[in-house]
C-alpha cells in the first residue's frame, strides 16, 4: 500500500474509533435520562435545560424575547 493509502486508512480507522466512542457516549447519556425519569424527573425538560446551557447567554435571551413576541402576536402571552 502506498503512503497516501496508509494515511487515508489511518484517518478512516480513527474516524471509526471515534464513531464507536460517540455511540457509547450516546448510550450513557440515554441511561442518565432514564435514571432521571425513574425518579420522577421530566426528561424532555432536562434536555431543554441542557440545550439552553450550551447556548450563548445573549443568544438565548434573544431567542426567549423573540418567542414572547411571537406568542403575543398570536394571543398566547
């Protein structure tokens, strides 16, 4: 196998290992949500909080304000 082929194979194998790790992590996360649900917590709400904590605070505030504007426009506020 040529050097370029070896390098390509190396990248492919690294990606495959990382994909396996990603799958294992996703299963671990799913298990944590199940544990939380098992003690009476709402998994979708926890997911929303986790997603919000990842966002920039200014961006999150902007999204919340826009949501309120839209809700008000359709009589939900």
